[in-house]
C-alpha cells in the first residue's frame, strides 16, 4: 500500500515503505485522526457495531483516535456512506 485516502478530506496521503499508523497520527491536510474506525478495513456501517471484527470492543465515536488492537489500515477504497446519510435515506423512504 503506497497511498491511503483520508475519509474526511478525500485527499491521497503517501506512505513510505512498511508504515504503521500510530494512535497520534493525523491527516497532513485536515488534521483528522488516522487511527480511527473510519480508516480501518473492518469498518462497515451495515454490520452490528459498525465493525466486522466480532472480538473488537465497542467504540462509540468512529471518527476519533482509539486504542483498538484490531485496527487494520484501509486504503480508503471501501468508502461507506456516513451514518447521517443512511438515516436521511431511510427517512426519505417513509415520507408521504
């Protein structure tokens, strides 16, 4: 993996070699935390707790840095809709 995409600003972040994301790492463009659920390959809004790793502890704020032992950096290709977008879509289905 040579580049990752920030979930917040959608800009490419170049990585050098075998790069490990530390809990304190931030996007150089928008200062968003990179060691967060939204940047993890297990993040999925369609599953329970929004995490496909069943052994991971529940993390409420998916956009803040955390200490999850199962964190696996995503390259940004698994873009999922934000929770608010999904709620708005569901609400629009039931409007008269």
